[in-house]
């Protein structure tokens, strides 16, 4: 059975995490994902990747771990996840603990979607050189896995370096929350297969080729595609001239096991009709 989720950006004026999480679980959704930007530099030197002016709400994101903890606390089955956590903005020891604690309080319902960010000045404010952001992401993820799975963890790399430490709690999930990479580039398949558990791209023209590339890389290193969680972020805005129902069917044909619908930050009166349409839609596939 296909799983369906919601991806959104909670702010001080949107539907709040507790209300949204309760509604999502009651409406049959399997998961709820929140995005992340710690801040937006006022310089605005880095252009918005989607073109045009950067929407105001990009500077208004809630901290996803706080929002998802609230969501997990008022639900029983709903999975909660980041889409995506910007790993270079976090110290790996702190991120390992935050993720493990969220996995604990949700009783193993946390999914860690990750990215490296697109805003050079934002990364710079966190002390990360933009050119090194993926190298840093790799080392931080590998270090986090060590902390999750070892009673006495240590890591020695170019960007992350620490001697043996004790750090609890450990996650509920045996090897830690699944790590899903939210990137779509020629380098993504290798990174996904090396240190992630799945892919969480935004809908676009490269999905089929992306899955094929992940399959090829997995075959090369001896991993099974059954090991990977394939989640896609889609929605009415991505369907174009097609119906959203037909777009969802295309994703299922490609092999995605989770379809998540993007609901942009807005006032509740604008968000609820969109959410209700998705709630009706998913029942056609269940």
C-alpha cells in the first residue's frame, strides 16, 4: 500500500503543528514533514533557485525539531520528518542528540530528510564554505551514525573530529531514523547509496533517471533497491496540464513508496481547502 504525507512550512501565522498533525492522522495521512531554514541573510546575494523574488516565509520557518516534537506528542501513528534538515547548519553531536530524542518521544516515528542548502550566505553564517557543504554533510552524517549506533563513538575527518564520547539517548529505530537525501544532481545517487537510506526529491523531469542512477550505483556496491525509501514531494503546482491524480499514478509507476503533497506557507483559510482536496484524493489510492 502506498503511503501519503504532507510537506509544509509552519510559521507563526500558518496552521500550527499540533492542529495540523492531529488532522493529518485523522484524515489518513501516514506522515508529516517540515522544512528548515534557520534564517535568510538580508543581503540576498544568492538568487532564489526557483527564480523571482524569494518568498517572505523563507525567513519565518519554525525550527523543525520543535514543530515535529509537538506533532509527535499529539499523535500515535503519524510519522514525522524533516524535508529537509540542512545538515551544515548543525553541529553533528547536537544533531545526533536532537534526532535521537525526537525518535524517542515519537516512539520510532522519525524520518530524517537531509540537504546541504542552496544559500551561500546562509551557510557562511554557520561557518561553512559553500563549496564544502556536501563534504561537510557527508562527514556529519557519518559521525551522527557513529553516535547513534556506538556506546562510545568517535570520528576523525577533515571537517568533523572528536575523540571517544558518550552520548545518549540512542534512537528507538535500530540503526537510527532513516536518512533520506533531498537532492537532485549527478552526484546525488552516489551520496544516497553511500550514506543514506533513501531519496526525497521535489517533483520534476529527472525522477525516472534519478531512480535509474540510484539503481545503477546500488548494483555497483551490492546494495538492494529494497533498502531504499523512495519518497517524492509533489502537489497541484507540479502537475501542470495533467491532473494531480494522474501525476500521482506516474510516481507510483516509477516506484515511489511515499507520495507527499506540498502545502505552501499561508494563512489557515488558504491552507485548509488545499489540505481537504489532498485528503479526498488519497482515498482513491487506498
